[in-house]
């Protein structure tokens, strides 16, 4: 019997069936009917274990409905984090990324960049110890913030290509935002040159193709971490 892993983020839900640590087809959903969407995935097959990672608060009724679809529901919470020696203030999705990085890059120092609604940067040493991390606004969040707090500046779309220096308002914003994130990434890399650099999240590839440094792109790092948690309970 397969497991079902679910990551409910700030803007979207991602879910997939797993066999061991092998990920199957990934389903994405954006909307308010999260529980109904999850139940649609289990309508034909009931998973042995559901691992649920959510940055949103789900009601007891929602948890009960999801729990009815499986033999075992595992919610990534402070107890799970403590069992993996991860501080309780770390969000469940970041914790899953840390667990996956420890597995994929065993005995190596890692810097994990997660490009989502926010940009998180986490550090794991060669012994697997979590060494702390930082949070700053993500790519699209920065574009929205410039537009919201500077009324004369329009909302600029994320460009495919950027110039080094803007020649009008739109290119000045896009160049400033993209260059700012690039300088931020390169700064972390220069401070930790011994670390393997791991990119994940929705905008990981966008920045990966702009990097000169050697990096690893693992787009579904959170899901891999959740799959590893599911295996622990099998």
C-alpha cells in the first residue's frame, strides 16, 4: 500500500503518492477546498500513511476528515522536529527540506535555499546538525512590495531576461529585485565556500540558470523529506 504526502504552503498545495522514498506523480492545487481536494486523491485508493505538512492552521474537523482516509495520519509538528533534532520554531516545510538534505548529502555541509513566497536559507553541517538560517522576502513578494509601498511604481512581472542596469521604471525594478536576490545568494555562498548549495522551491530553476557557482537543484526537496518521514512510520 502506497503512502500519500501533502505539503500545504502559503500559496498552493502539493501532494504525491510515494513508494518508499520514490515520488510519484505530483498534484498541485490552489484554492479554498483543500480538504475536498485531498479526499479526491484518496477516493479510489486509501493510503497506508498520510504525512501532512502545513503552514496553515487546519480545523479539528478537517484533520478528522483527512485521518479517516488512511491507516495512519502523521502531522509534521514539534514532536517530529524534536525527533530529528530540529528547533521547534522551524516551519514544517523547512524541517522537511533539512531532513531530505541530510539524507541526500550525508556527511557534507549544506546551504539550503528555498525560493518561495519567502526566501529561506538554512545551514546544516557535515554531522547533520542544524546551524541556523535566515528568512527574507521571496521573488514575487519583493515585486508586490515595491508596487504596494511605492504608489508611483507599477507591479512588474518577473522577466525572463534582465539587464544589469535599468533604463526605465519597469527594467529598473526588475533589475533591482533580481540583482538584489543574486547578491544575497552569492553573499551566503562566499561566506560558506565549503558548503554544498541546494536550491529548491518554485523559483529555484529561475535562479539556478543565472548562477556561475556549482549548485544542486532539488525542486521537490520538501516532498522528499516528507517521504522519508513516511518511511519511518511504515
